C-alpha cells in the first residue's frame, strides 16, 4: 500500500516555518487508501482495547501493530525528521488519542519535552488526523512562537494521563487571541516543536476525532525508561526504542524493528 501522498514534501519553507513558529502543517499527507486502512485499523483497535485503557491512552501500539510501524517509518517522513534532528533517528513512542462524539479528554496546556524521560535533540512530534478536525471536535491548539520561551512553570498534580499543566500564570493573558487552532481535513499531518505549549478540548461535536502522534529523537539522546500498558491486555509494557535510520553512537545497538527476530542492527 502506498501510505503517503506523492505530493507530500517538507520544503525549506516548511522547515523555516517550523523553526520560526514552532509548527508546520500538511493537508496532503496520507493517500485516500492509507486513510481508509488506518481508520478501520483504529476502529478495530478500539474494539479490542482492554476496558481499563482509556481511548486517549493507546500508547506505543507500534510494538505489535504493523500498520503504525509502517506509517512511522515511511521514507519521506524520516527525511523530514532528519531535516529537524539529523540523520540518526530513534522512534520511541506512538500515541493514539481518540475522542468519541460528545466526549473525550481535555488535554491541558502543556509542553511535551519536560513531560518525558527522554532528553536530547528532539524533532517535532508528528500529529496525524484520521478525521476532519476543527474547534468543535477537540482539535489541538498551540501558541505560535512560544517554543522559544524555555520550560514554563507547571502544575504536576492534574488527574488522568495528561497529569501536568502549564501554570495559567505562565501563559499569556490573551492566550485565546494568540493561540491557533488546528483545523485540518482527515489524512493531513502537522508537526509541532516539543517545547511549544499546546492543548485540546473535549469533542463537542457528533463526529469522531481520531489522531495518532509519533515521537522520535536523535539517536544520541538520553533514552530513559517508562512503563506504558499494552492496549489489548492492560499489562505493563516497557517503553522500547527503535533505530529507524542511521546508527547508534558509541557502538551501542538498538532493535531496528519490533517485527524482526534479530534485534541487532
Ligand atoms: O492531540 C491532542 O489533542 C494533544 C496531543 C498532544 O498533547 C501531544 O501531541 O503532545
């Protein structure tokens, strides 16, 4: 199957926009065939999901879902990531965040990088929409240019999966005027800097909102441990790192695929 629209390119202009504003977006990303395939795969996964796993917490299913792995390792996507963080690239998480009609999680304002136990040169998160997304069905908002403000004060006592929130006093007083709202057709993609403040509301519409976020880092980053849960069983599932392009530094090795028996490169 052809995953990516042949028209998808990450141009120098896109890259400059990403550097200046902290994000870039692409209406032409998935082919119609890939979009239909992914939509039905996500629907199947939601059916198979263990009842303890919330719809916003199907994390790192690429360990066993070949389609997520295939999508995450498409050459034009890795070319884009290479432009952001260099040739040696590690995939360390995927995250399906689904919001059913008239429901779904509120994601508080947060910055990604301070959240994770991974430190180093980080390319933008890859945010892929499998439904038409707008302000009514829980689309993401972000603060353009705010990726350059450093780590903002945060509260770490929030309930649920997204348990950290930027202290409201650290956000601009006119946050609603400064924020931009992701409004994209199904099959589009956006990339956001891992330091940019972003948020999303619950889904107030009668439509679904299904999104996959892919997270990578440069291979010389500090790769810290974390426990996720297998969405099918609810069992603990340690974070795994996969080298998807280039080489590891200092003779280290990492698996290059979850689906190959040989785990050395
Ligand atoms: O998709 C969303 O609503 C939030 C995504 C998010 O917080 C992230 O990608 O870090």
